[in-house]
């Protein structure tokens, strides 16, 4: 794919230009005698960058251009590597020592001069073969045109009776269009969803509905906009369809004498003709806001009040939001699994009976439709192929589908479904999207980790006045809006926290990445030999295979399966000296201390994640050599203290470290008898009775137990000098008890800190006061988590009353520990969105009064006796923005009551482990209520009353119950209301609250 190589090359060249400019400005470059060469490299790269931009805009496609762009890409990588080595050489030593190391100086200077020669040759090659001319083209791309034909043909050829599962969606869309209202300004309705969902088909069948559309509108038009369109031709087409062929002929005759038919002539004629008409126009496949703004401004009259309708189909949710209001956006979803199976069998002309007779056949068909993501277009394409195969061959076809997508012409429409969206991405998003091929199929990707990795790889560029993480988040949101990734977890504010990649899309981007040598995926049972330089390697599977490649060029290594074979170097090997990203959190094997002891060799490392490595109990001191490190994630290890060397990492933006409290048999607090027995039997582990693996495990558990002996919380000790980390934005989890008073005081100097988590059990009163004074200085803080719980008991958080002026931007607050009364300063948190209280033991009155007055509070969680009153009353006018209420294990609670005009935004109530003897009263006062979930041990005595209120509620909320509970007052009764549904959902927030 020429366009892919050109776009990726553009991003890499831009990064290399920035690094060359920075390197040329270094004094050492002058002393090494290479400043002139570096300036030359920078200037030539900027010229190459301009040529690449011209090729991208012109959509030039040429095999020779592809080869040249690959050479530019490879050259850019090598320039970056060389200049990064130069930077490490400069920053890690004094100027006098740099000058003394003549060998290193000579080697760096020689590499830079060689790179200059390569830049000259690559630049000359473009001139010699006339690969790119800086001109612009507006011709329509043939492949895009082909895809447009496929989409329109599919929409036209599918009979209404074949549209499995579309009857409901068509009905819902017509309700949104509201054809019966024949006055008022034109209304814009948008159908949004990823490619292949059937947006065009749904719009086409709605457009062709005689009863609903043709009968109610005086004129109709179907306009396919697509990525590239001719403005004059679109206006001519609209005049033809809306005003008639005679009108178009008349206009063209009037303009016959003019040298050029102008857009303005056509637009004025169209607007004038539509002023008194009620029109219905479909704008299919809209790609850009600019295209919408142009069509809306020039083609439609502004003073038409006859109830006209404009129906837009698009893949971009952000674009839909700019076209119309949220209430008029229809988000099309994939088919239900049963409908998808029915559709596939219909296209293959097979019967359901065949599935019922064979379990294997049923599993294969289910796998196939899941692989298609229940997308109609994908099922249509695969069904066409399977129709010519015996059912016995379907299993083999499923296994070979990734390679079939690359080579089978019958599946070209599926491939184009993805590549069309990919080609339309701006150049800075293309490497971000290709990077997703690193992750395994159906893997849930955390936004935070992904953005941190993009930044480490150089895919995200900081903008003036904008935090680089915010820029990275905007990249992620753009991929979500363009339907390139599927949200899998969304927080209360609507921010996508986790995402997945559609299976078919994953297969195709893996294919593109492999074709462009962007990522090498190492899977079970295969030997991988890389002929070209590979920059990103990902290990999948439980037995990673043999791999042959030049490891010195690898920039990222991600392990999602078993330990790589011996052919791969150790994680901290000199062969991996150019590594920027090391991801070990998904590893399916034990990461031990020896695996990370030589981290100091990876001088260019920017992202390091070995969270969950419970066999690591110390941060190696050599970590202080990783001066480029930006993200360090050591959650759920057995590290109890962070070395002072960490204070040398001045680029660090995220530091996460927490201690696992599981030390097996040696936990004297949880298992005192077993601990004493194991301690007395320690001499026996040196005898042949104990095998090698058991002996190693016991030796690993001993330092774990020692660390818990000093502190039974998940927090870790932070060293003095933490205030040197001026770039730090995330810090967790700090043990206030173990950390020195000086280091606690220094926390207040972290002016960019946004998120802070601490454990406080057992600390002195003096340290509490110092910590409260420190957080008052954190003007950028948005999230604060204070945990006083240990492995055996819970401490207090009453000392928070020492805070007098809390951080003004605080949006999330979690408190776990006893609290006699709510601190008064909580009432001043006007920006607070999420509040979680656990084990606080608060009573009615002040708590509900303070929290109820917070204007932006959207989520309230009360866990494990956070509230010990018998009644929880939501009073009139309180909680104006509260949308979700979660209540877990409030043993004293008897009744929950909602007064009139309270919590007008409440949508979800979840009750877990509570027995409400007096029930839930006032559900009718919650106009936006969507669901009440009674989970395990969640019970309401007056269930029949609650059920009647839910049934009568105008918003039709769902009353959801876990399968293992039976309403106490309904035993023996039959025929539960259809509003009550069974579920097996678990309290996910209780399991993992750190990502909310």
C-alpha cells in the first residue's frame, strides 16, 4: 500500500527533523565536528518531507514511489537512532569526559557522516527518477470509487425480506425522522457506525419507503458524497433529482454562453427552487465536517419551514455531532448473534437443521459471525465465499481467514471496508492506528497505556499550551469517533477508558503492518525470519517460537504470552539497546528479579511496564540511568520501597508502584499457624525432598513476607528528592507511614501532578499534617485516593480535617477509612464528579447535605458501611447532576427514599449486599431512570411495590436481578414482570476502582 508507506514515512521524517534540529543546537556537535552535517541532514529531510506531503495529497500510486518511501522510512529510523545515541552520549557525561573518549567521539561522528551520504543519495534518487512532482490532484481514487460502487450495489440488491434484524432499526430511524411533522426548519438526522454495519442499506430502504417518505415529501434526492467529490456534479445531481430533468436542462441552456459553469450559479438555482418545497435528502457516506458545512451552506435554503429532512450517514461520530444534536443521532449497532447466524445461513443457502444436528457446525458458524463482528457487509462477503464450499470446509476456511483476506478477490470488499477508513486518516493518526496490530485479537486495550506508548514511540507531538497526554487522548478519541476502535468501557463522563479492535479490522491491520514491516507478531509453533529491519515485536501465545532478526533495531517489545525461546535475547540485553517500549504486564510467565536487574542497559527506554510481576521485590539502582523514561508501571509487585535513583529520571510523567499483599504461607497476619510451621521447616528446603521449582518459590515468598511485616498496606516508600520530578503527573501508591516527613513535604512541589494515591494506615499525626499541607499546594490535582485499609484492619482518615483549602480542580475523590464526620472543605469541591466512600461509618445529615449540594457530582459510591444510617434520603433539590448510585454492603440500611424534584439526572442504581427492609421509595420521581440492579445479596422486601413502580415508570427502566436471588416477598409466585431481568453481573467497581 503506497499510501501507507508514504504516510508513515512523513511522520518519521518529521520526528527525525525535530531531533536533528535539537542535536545541531548542542555544543557537543560543534566540538565533535559534525554540526554542519547535522544541519545538512535536517534541511534535506525537510525537503523530503515536502515531497512526501505532495505525494500524499496527490494520492500518487507507484511501485517505485513505494520503494523510495520505504528507504526514506528506514533512513529516518536510523537517523533517529543515531541522534538518540548522540543525545545519551551528551547528557550522561560531562563535556570534559566526552572529549576524552576519543573512540566514542569518532564512532558517532562517522555514523553521522555516513547518514549524511545516505540522505544525499535518497534525495538524489527522487530527482533522478522524477518520483514526485509537487503538484496537487483532485482526481477520484479508483479504489475508493470501487468501494462506493460495492456499497451502493449491496444496498440496492438486498431485498427487504433479507434484511435480518433491520425491521426494528428501520422503525426506530423513521421515528427519529418524524415524517408526520410538516412544519418547522429542516431537521438533520445522522446514522453513525463503522464501515460494514449497513448504514447505506438502512438509509436506502428508508429512502425507498413509499408509505413514509415518498408520500410525505414533494421531492427526494439520494446523494453519495464519499471522500472525494466534484462540487459542480453534486449540485447538478441534486437539481436533477429535486427539481427535475427539465429544470436542469433549462439552467444549463441559460449558462451555455458562459465559459465556465460556476458553483454559485448552480447553488443559487437549487436554493431558489427548494424554498417552497418539503424535501427529503440523503447525504450518504459523509467523511468531513468541511464537506458538510459546504453542502449545508450552499445547497439548502435557510428560510424553509416546511418540515424538510436531511438524512446523513457517516462513520465519524464527531462529524455527526457537528451536523445535528445528540438526540437526532442514530447509532447503528451490529446484528444480534442469532440474526447474524440466520443471515449467514441464508446467504450460503444452508438450513438451521444442519446446525442443530451437529455441535461442531454450530460452533464454526458462531465463530464465523463473531469473526465478522456481526457486520452485515462482512457476513455478505464471507457468505458469498462459503456458498461455493462444502460445510466440511468451513472450519478450515475460518482458520485461514486472515490469509484469505489478503489474497481472496471475493473478500476485497471486506478489506476495502477497513482500508477506506484507514486511507482517510490524517497522516499523524496512521501509525497510531497501525500500532494497534501489536495487541492480540479481542484484547481489551487501556486508553491510558496506549496513549503512553504512542508518546514513547514519538507518534504524539506536543502543541503549544496543550499537555502532550491531552494531545494523545485527542488522537485516541478521533479513532473512536471515526469508528476505527470499539469502546468497551466508558466512564461516567462519557470518556472511553478501554477499547477493542473489531476482529476483521484486526486481521486487516495485522496484514498491513506485516506488509509494511511495521510489526512482527510471533505466535505459537512458527519460526519467524525477518528479511527487513523490524522496529516493533510482539509475542503472542503460550509457547513463543524461534525468531531470527536484527534485534539492535527493535524499538518496542510486548509480551502477551509465554516466555520467548532462547533465540530471543533477555529483556535487558545490550542487543536491545534502542528499545523505547518494554511491555511485560500481559506476560503469562513469572517475571523474576533477574529479568530486570540490568535495566540500565536500555538507555533509550521511555515506557516500562511490568505490573503484576509479584516475584520482583526491589527496583534495581541502575534504573537511574534511564534518563529518557516517561512511564514506569510497577503495580502489584512486591516492591516496598522505591530507590532514590528514581529522582534522577527528570522526564518521568507517570510513576505507578503498589505492593501485592499475597505472600503465600509466610503471611503471619493472615495465616499465623501456617507461617510458624513453614518457618520451622525452612532447613528442609535444602534437602532432596523439595524439588527445585518449589524451593525457588519458597525463596521468593520470604522477601514478600518481610516487606509486609513492616507495612501491611499496598503503598510503597517514596525517597527524598521526589520533588525533582517536575514533569510527574501520576503518582501511586505512596505509603505515608513509611515515607519520610521530608519526602511527604516535597510532594507539594509537584506542580503538574494530576493523580495521587496514598495509603495512610499507622502514620503519625505529624505526617498527616504535613501531607494535608502538601496536597493544598497541588493546584493541578484532579484525582485523590486516600486508603487507610490494611490486610487485617482499617485505620482512620479523620485527619483530613487538617485540610483547609483543597485542590480546586479535584474531580475524583476516594476515601477508605473511618470518618466520624464529613470535612467541611468537601462542600467547596465544585468540580467534583466522582465520590467513593468506603468504611467511613458516616450517618445521615451532614453527609447527604454536603454531597447533595455539589453541582457536578455524577457518580456516588458507598461501600462497606461507608454509611451506617437506617434511611438514605435524597431530598428535594439535592444532587442536581447525579447519574449513578452504587451501594455495596451497607448492613444498617433499611430504606432508600427519593423525594420529589431530587436527582433529576439519575439513570442507574446498583445495590449489592444490602437488605432494604422498608424498600426503595419514590422511583417515580426519577425521570431519567434506566436501570435498578439488585446484585448478589441485594434484596428489597417490598419488591412487588417496587416492581409496580418500575412498570408504571414512563422511561421504562429495567429491574435487573442476579440469578441466585429470589425476592423475599415473591416466593411461590409465578410470572415475574417482563421488566425484571436476570443477570450474572459482578460488582466490577469493587474489583477495580483505580481506572474509574
